[in-house]
């Protein structure tokens, strides 16, 4: 793709570096912005810069947040005794869209994958165990995508939590094995949350 302007080429390259954005789509975005008022372009660029500079990670659940502790963790209407363990912030968003969960979250930031050299110390596993040790949590829901890596992570965490006085459940298998939680439709995901089953009974 040849450009008559170095500025356009640089902008296209920047957009094309985003996941899922090809060079043709990047060019459409750039040409659209060229035609917009300067204040609209400034608003987009300033919001992205503000996001990068000021977005925080919640010190309790590791979700993204505007403050040190996220709005979900500080919400007095949330059940702090019920914790949904997920792989990523995208899973939090998917579950929140169902409007069927009123507890709080724990974002692992990944799953255990020996093939990729990712162990328990590379995810927020120890922080989860520490939260449970504090005594407030009564139930842990393992809402991790049903993949080999996900099942390995659930097994590891359950073994670590086995001696603690906490109930461990997993989502009902309305979600097919090998699928990603974030791409599951809201109805299936919501039903899986409501019909969750005891993990210990099935596996130990």
C-alpha cells in the first residue's frame, strides 16, 4: 500500500498495530479522522493517553479500575463472601453483562500452562489464597474457560484451597470444552453461573 503522505502512513501503521485491525481498516479509520474537527481527534487522543497514564489495577481483585480499589469491590451491595475467579478482565465484563452475579471477583491474569512456562507464581494465585485465608470468603466460583490450561488451573487452586473452610464450585457445563468464556453468549453464561456445581464432589 503506497501513500503520498508520510503522516498518513505513520497513522495507518499505528492503527494496524492493534489486534484485529488490518491495513485497509486502519486506512479507513485514518481517512475518517482526517475529515473530523480537530476537537474530536483531540478528544480521542487525550482519552487514550489518559487511559494509559491513569488506569489502575485494583489491589483487591486485580480488575482494572480508576481508583486503588475498584467500584465492584467497594460496592456495599456486593456479596463479599462470594468470589468469582476468572482469567482476565474481559471475563469480568462478560459476566457483568449477564446481570446475574452479585459477588466480587478475583482476576488471575492468566492460566497455568507448563508448555508455555507459565506457573502458579506467574498468575495471581497466591493472592487468592491469601484472600481466602482472611476468612470472609465462603464460596469460590471457578469461572475459568474450560480448556486444558483452565482445568489445570482449577485443579491447582482447588488443591491449594482444599484445607480451608471455603466452598469451591465451577460453572455448569453449558459452556463447551475448549471455548473461551468471554465469547460465550450471555444466556448460556448466566445459566452456567446459576447452575454451578460443587467442584470437590466431582473431582476428589
